[in-house]
């Protein structure tokens, strides 16, 4: 009886020891399985992510304030020479902009009269939601930011997100009180765009660097450095004519575009809420209306 | 406020809950801090791996303060929060925990410089592994500059973070009365 008891104890200890030894290997294998599952079908994981982000948003919002204050104070420390140079540049910019303002007023009046003559149906007005960036969690591999606004604030998946200068990304996950924005610089970002003056269509792809690349360009597209890139509105997810960047290089790496906004310095953003077809939003399909 | 040490199974349960709970809480705070960029020019994309530092250092000094499941859970939380492919940080942290635990006996008697070199080795290895996996998942070579910067900053900050980790690990171990187990 005692021998049997000892045998049982020995077996139990061996099993326990084996379980402890195998635990890390099993967890690593499980993690790899999750990664494969994520690659095949990311929707359930996206829901889990939205839940966690919603839960964490108030905490991140509170923690981000002192971080933002420290970062801003670093940005505020500049030498007198830099400030003088900036002042000169701003004066020059102001002089140029005053001329452009006059031209814009004239064109606006002209445009308005043509629209009235042709009875053009105006695009629906865009609704903006302004929010502070509470976290920029991705780091080296993922270029995304979190906003403390969600479906409760009428922010939805697919909405365009702008800084003061142009498009910086689009909402890819929206919870009830938080939203994750995939930046245009992210490796997985693909935005339908066009060259502003030639209306040449292309796809703007992120590269996880400061520069973006134009893809799927037609042959002989006649591009040159300095041309502005704007959204084309193709696909219906993003409104057309939102500026994104300018072409800075045409070479062996392709046509490279620099965003108009230095994204790492952006604190507040505007989410553009367009009234678009909900069927275009993946995972939010709705039944067709009955006729 | 010090935790009361009790005898019997209630005491053991309380100790286990206290050490895992407190450790989880601290690493969770480190996890949140990890999601913010460092202040200063050209550091916007740099994220020091505070969680990796904690897992590495505590595995050597206070292995009783957390388990593989806790490491895995933190990795999953980090993945969900950062937008990484789910499982990437979880696998990385469990791997760090496992490999460091296997070298624990050797590392225990070593001066801080050796521990620092060990962390540098772990940070470079995990950084490279993550880069490879991420490139594989995206079917293209991902830009490496930010990751290199993050690894360098992680190594540079370790001597600053290590004393705090050491002090807190000791506090948890003593308060939960399971030091060295």
C-alpha cells in the first residue's frame, strides 16, 4: 500500500514537473497559432482589441497628459536663432498667403456662380469630430494612434482622420469610447489617391518610414517632384480632394511622397464623419432596405 | 501598507494572490508607459521595452513573483494595446522568461555588468526575431531603423530602471513571504 502510494506520488510529481517544463513551449506554440489565426481572420481579434482599447482609453487619456506636457516642453525649447529664422519664414509665408487669399475669394465667387448656372448637386457637408491623440502605441512596427472618441461620438470605422494640414490616416477600429487610427505611414495603409493637377489615379502605400510610395500608376503618368497628392474618393470610404502630401523623389525606389503633416508632432486631429454606405464597412454589413 | 502574513492555506493563497497581483500591476503600469513615445527630438518612434526588462530581471532575481501564464497574459495585453499581430509579444516574452530562467543559476552570482550584457543579448535577439516575424507576416522587409533605436534605448535605460525593479521585486517577495521560492 505504501509502495503504491509512493508510486502514485512519484507519478504525480513527474507529471507536474513535465507540465511545468512544457508550459513555456505550449504557450509559445499557442502564441504562434494565434498569429496564424490573426493572419487568416482578424475580425474576432479586432473585437477583442476594441474591447481592451475601450477599457484602457480613460487610463491612457489620464496618463498621456503629463507625457504630452513633457513632449511639448521639449518642443518649446528652441534657440533664439531658430525662432528668428522661423519668424522670417512666417512673414514670407504670410505675404504669399495674402495673395492666395485674394485669388481664392475670386475663384470661390466664380465657382459659386458656375455651380448655380449648371445646377450642380453639392456634396454632402462633412461633419468633423475633434479629438486629442491619447496614445501612439505602435512604435517600430505599427504606425497607429488611439483617440478617446468612438461610436458614441459618431466616429466609425473607415472615417478619414486629418490634422490641420491634411490626411494622416483612417479609423480601422472603433469602440464605444475609443478609436484606433491607422496612419498613412503604416505598412498596411493603402489610400486611393490622385495627383491634384493631372487627376492621375494611384494607390498611396505606407512603408513604415517617413515617406510613402505611389503604386499602381498608369504608364507615362508624367509625374514630377513637387506635385501634390490628394485623396481620389474612389471606393467611397474617404472624401475626395483631401491633401495628403507632395512628391519628393522619383527614382529606383519608385515615386516617393512626403506627408504634409509631421505626424509625430500632431496632438489634435479631426475625424471626418461622412455619411457613406454602411455596406462598405467591413464587419458592419446591414440588411438592404425593403422597397 | 504591508500585507499581513497568515498561516495555513489562506495565508498561502493570500501570498500567491499578492505576489502575482502586485507584479501584474507593476508590469501593467510599465506596459502602459511602454506605449508612449519618449520625449525629445527624433525619439517619436522609439519605445523602450520596459516589460521585457522587468521579465528578464525578475526572472533572475525573483522568479517566484510571476509565472509563465502571467508573462503570456501581459504579452497578449501588449499585443492588443499596440496593434501588433496577436501572439507576437506574448511569444517573445514567454521565450525571454523561459531562456532567462534556464540561465538563472549562472546569472545569479554575476556582477551587474554581466546582467546588463545579458539584457542586451536578449533585447537584440528578440528585436531581430520580432523584425523577422513581422516581415514574414507582411511578406516584405520592414524598415529596421526604429527597431534598432528601440533596442539601443532599452539597453541604455536598463541601469536606470534595474534598481527600481530590484527594490520593488524585493518588496513584493518579502511582503508576500515567498522570497526566493
